[in-house]
């Protein structure tokens, strides 16, 4: 499966979501106090990811993500 990694930007996330509110949507706002550093386009939708989540997402999808500009 292909995923695309972007530098975190709230514009990638739907209004009202954890990612839009500058939280880690991979772990959830209650479970993670870290700020997201990346936004990923995944088969499950766009995810905001803290540094720890970045490793987990890339491990789950089996390879490092392509970075789009």
C-alpha cells in the first residue's frame, strides 16, 4: 500500500478533527501530548502523526513513506 508523507499542516485535516486541532490523530488527543510533525495520507484517511507515530505508521505500511512537496 502506498502512503504519502507531508510536513504537518492543519490544512490536510478536516475541520474539527484531532489533526486539525494540532493533535496526534494516530494516538488520539487523550493518549498523546506530543505535537504532530507529519501528516500522512493513508488508506484509512489523513493522519496527523507525532514522531513516535511516524515510526509506527511506516512500520505498519511496510516501508518509509514517499514525501510529497
